[in-house]
């Protein structure tokens, strides 16, 4: 089944359903705010839910950020 995901997501939001969106890229790879030349071709920050998925900003209730630290101490 092929469906317009923007319409589907907004229907589910209006029905009161909760949607989990996950991205595995770091914010330093963001196409607008990343560190060139190590950027990706899309936005990786929370705003990408609005621009990439068509979810309205007021529909976002919770944002959870997970990060890791890599130590290069020798």
C-alpha cells in the first residue's frame, strides 16, 4: 500500500495517537548546522520532524536527546 505519509501522520496526531520518530545521525552532521565536509544531505535536529515529515511544531510534546562521548586520551 502506498500512502502519503504527511497526511497519515497528521491524521494519527489528530486521533490522539503518539508517534515516535528516531534519527541516528548527529547534529554535527546536519546539512545546515553541521561541520563541513562531514554533513549529511538532510536535517538531523528536532526541526527536521517539521520540515521532513510535515508534522506541525505544536504537535511535538517531548524531545529526548541521547549522546555519547568518545575520549581520545592516550
